[in-house]
C-alpha cells in the first residue's frame, strides 16, 4: 500500500482513485476528531467531506511526511469555521469519539470499561491536556505534527502530554486502573 505522500502525489498527477484511498484511510479518524468539536456525527461527516474537498480542490503544497498533520490541521480549521457560522467554538471533548471495533465480547467489555474510565478521567482533567493527548495517542500524530495542528511548539506539546499523562495516571489509579501508560 503506498504511503500518504505517494497517494497525494498520485492525486496531484491526476489519479482520482488516490483521493478515494486517502479518504478511506483517514475518513473515520477525521470524523472522530471533528466529532470532538461538533458533538454530532452527521455534522462531523459533512465537515470531513468538506476538509477533503478543500484539500483536493486547492491542491496545497504539503511537505514530505506532513499529509496527516496537514489533514488534521485543516479539520481543526474547518471545525472552527463551522462554529463561527453556527455557534462559538466549544472545547474539545472525547464523548463517544472513537468508532466501535469488532472484538470478542470479553475484549469489548474490557475496552469499554477502560474507555469509560479514561473518558471520566479526561473529563476531570484540565481541558488544555485533552486535545494534545487525543492527537498523540488516539490519532498517532507525532509531537511536531500535533504542534502544527494546535499552532504551538513541539516542546509545549511535550510538556502538555507529559503533564497530562501524569494527571491521568493519578486519576486512573483512583478509578482502579493501575497499569496505565506503561
């Protein structure tokens, strides 16, 4: 399977199927990320389509290895644009942001319990830690990519993630989860 950069270059060279491949690869993740802002799956799906449409129409020059970060940054800007039109931008939240996956019933129950504990802990955590933790751990972005999305330095992301993990570890221990972040 070609990488993001190769697919984007293929699209720029006229291969429409490369755009479809990028949408299949990142569509669900972008919808989950946008859902954290808009709290409505239909709006999040519409915004995801708008993000891809803007990228594919404008054809921006994206540096090597930066497609995923550019995509999430564009999604964040699209969510802000959405709220400027309809309401003020709400703070990022993780309520049901992850799409369901197929596992055994036991695995699903354990993941659900851990996920619920994590969401409760994140809800109690300082809001400034939520989005960086989400982008780094749930979306798999690097610190530099997360910094690009949030418009700050990689060092600030490093500090926010470290402090957020420390806070979450304490909160998760209160919930009975003792092996977090190992």
